[in-house]
């Protein structure tokens, strides 16, 4: 896979709209193999997406609503929580570690999908004591969170110290 030169724009370079295919057989075969590889790299990244901690990336989504003349690109960001605290509340801000994942929220910002996950790996293979769950802002009774433009507050009802997790935010920069 080709690694993007700028991880903030994981779908670059974009594919060109035209190609000059060599006429010579040996050069044409090499050219086509290289170009098909580039297609796969760009298309797979757009479909699967790239997640970076405390940084936004394009997620490949295009949003059309209100008017089809306006294209709104989707973005995504994650906050990785290596371990939940031994208290019942964890607050992520722009200066904490782990950090609030989205830079520069403006008045046109719109959240499209917001969820979290937590996992406690099993201690031995096949022991059955692993626990993996997803949660929405209000969903799983063990954990919930609220988000503002500068803070995420995670609240738990049980001891989740053995768990690690993610908060995933998908959004539009120019959603209004």
C-alpha cells in the first residue's frame, strides 16, 4: 500500500482523470500494474478510512442535503483511552491526555455519528472472560458520555480499570 505523504489528507494523491499509456508492450504492462496498484491503494483507503488519534481525517463520505449543489465531506477522529480511570468520570479536554480529538470546531460543525467502544481482553485463550462492547452517548448501562465543542465527559457505573477503548466521532466541517 502507498503511504499517504500527508496523513491529514489520507486520500491524496487523488487519481488523475487522464493517462498517457505507453505504446510499447513491456512499458505498457509495467505502467498498468503500477496504476492498478495506485487505484487499489486510493480506493481501499477511501472505503476503509484512516483513523488518527487526536487528529481529523477525511472518511470518504460525501453528504448532499438541502441542496445537491453543495458537497459536504465527512471527517472522522478518535480519542484512544488506554485505560479507564478508577473513578467513575474521565474528562477529555484540549489539554488532557488522552486529548479531545477534534481541533477547531466552528459554528458550521455537525456531528453525524458518535459512539464508543471498550474492551477487556481475555486473560487466556478460550477462557471466556473477555468483554467487548460498544456504546452510544447514552446506551450501554456500564458507560456513557457527553460531548461539547471542547470536552468529552465519560461516566461509568462500574469499575472499568481493566478496559481500554475509543470514542469515535464522525462529522461534517461545513454542515450548515
